[in-house]
C-alpha cells in the first residue's frame, strides 16, 4: 500500500489512504518522511467504526498517534434532557488564575497520570506541563469555557479556542479539554452533556469544531462520535 501524497504544510506531509486499517507499523516505517519533520498526517477515503481501536491495535504506542474529529456546528447532536431533579449549576470561577489552575490540575490528574506511560517516550511530563500551562494562560484567555458545580465542587469543564487548522486550511474552534467527574449522579451527568452540546452549537467564532483524541483513551473518542463528530485525519509522531 502506497499512500497518496496530498500536500505539505510546514515540515509535515499529508497523505491519503483508503481507510485507517491501512495504517500499520510497516507502512509508517516505509512512508516518505519529510526532512526535519516529527509527524505525518493521514486522511482517509472511507470512515471506520471504532477507528481508534483499529489504530491502537495496529501501532500501539510505538508511535504517538492522535485522531482529529471534525463537526460543523449544525451537525452537533443534542443530548437527551434529564427528567430528574438535580442541584447542579453552571460554575463561575473567581478569576482567570483559578480557571487556569483547574485546567492544568485536571489534565495532569485525569490525562497524564493514567496515560502518561504511553506518552513519556515522546514528551516528558515537564515538557508537557509547560505546554499545558501555556495553553491555560494564552488559549483559555481567548477561548470559551463552560463548567458545572454541585454544592460548590466543580464537576465538569469544557474549553475551546479559535485556531488556524492547516490540514483543511480554515479557522476552526479547537477543543482544548473536556472533563466530567466520575461518580456523579446520572441526572447530573445528563445535564452536563446537554449543556455541553448546546454550548458548542451556540459559541465559537468559527463554523467547524476539531476535537483531538488519542487511540488509547476510548471515552473521548466515543463521546465526540456520539455528538456527531467524524474522523477527519490522524497524525503520527515519530520522535
């Protein structure tokens, strides 16, 4: 299988393949990597159910892979309204510093702590933390955030910001982080998901959303697909 070369942006090549099943260790090792590039991008002619599982099965953590899901605002599906009562409410952080600290702490606790074993060969925790802190200071300030709390405890967080996406060459609303606390009541979780769906449909400077995920973490892959997002491309990092 020889990928079809589409274009180059920056130091990265973009290729097209029939489906994600074609992305294997053998193909990655043989594909033409641009000089001084860390990553290549693959787009696909057809979609594949549970693409993240296929990708993880094919390459594991030999390379760092990311899946990028796309959706127009009008394609985002509404969540079912909860019929039960709940004390959940939208949360307002005291100031920007508190919001930034919450963003960093939840990513460290609920992403890096369980999944760092798959990532440390590509980026150290120290390097990752610098990126996350930078995102918190720069992207949250210019982005949109929705959080919820129950009895004063923050139980959800969703943030996106406007960026230029070079693969499709358009400005998009880039999902920075989505998190819902485990163990909350069903009615509370349903209310959060309903609000998240409406928030995405009614905010964002651009028409297209992009949600990045990793193949080893099934929950966000399933969540974005349930909302109507479709896999647009994947990125493979070699070092």
